[in-house]
C-alpha cells in the first residue's frame, strides 16, 4: 500500500475510550498532563456539543418521520386527504441526509483528534519531568555484552526502509516505512 493514509480513512480504534472521556474528562486531562501532553479540552468539548446537537436533531427528525408515516397511514385508512402530510414527510429524507453528513463529519473530526492522543499512564507510574527521572523497578537477566560495535536503531533501520525523519512529532517515538505512513495505533495492520 503506497502513499499517505489520512486518519479519517483508517479503520483504527482510538486508544482512549470515548465514553471514558465523556464521563471522566478532568481525570483524563490530569493523567495526560503527567505525560506532559496537553489535551485539547476546548476542541473536544466543542465537537461533543456539536455532535450532541446534530444527533438530537437527527433523532427528532427521524421521530417526526415515523409519526408522519403513521398519520399518513391512518388518514389513508380513514379515506381522508393525506397530501399535506405526504408533502411534509417528503422533505424529511433530504434534511436527514444533510444532518447525517454533518454528524459523520463531526465524528470524523473527533476521531482524528483522538488518534493523536497518547495512552493514559497507569496510576502507579511515577511522575517525572522527563525520561531521566525514570526509576528502574527491577531488572530481568543480565545485559548482553557484544564483541562488536553495536549499531544505533537508526543505522540499522535506514537500510530496511525505516524513515525516522519523515515521522512527525505526533508519532514520536515511533517510526514507519516510507511507503506506509500511518498512526502508531495501526502498526499491527501494516502490510508487508
């Protein structure tokens, strides 16, 4: 698969659960801050508010369509003129299509935003200013010693097609092959 994949075209689950974000936003923001990540809270709240508004309008319009359909059926059953009801019902599909497109756009923007948010650190992870304050909790085995010069991962990866320069800050510290630029969450889906 060649070329750049836009996040909206990926069928990738976000790392953060949307329900958790809706119910525990202050806790999520605080935990991400321990990773020195600033959660786009204002943008999230605006998208959520827009989603709720459009979703409510869509559901109300669907309910109106259902009510009108029942009324049309009753009017025809009783031999009454249903043309006014049918004219009103005929406008609903176009309005629904517009609202559903708007809802899809909002959901895509929300998903794109969430794809750029890292995992939450576990509550037990100590907070530090950077990786230099990491604490070694335990060590398994003995570090290997080599009788040759050990190469850096960049030197090993470059001949294999890994391009560390192309990857944006959003994907750091991950890398990718030049042919397949994607988000870190979908690395398991890469084609060989």
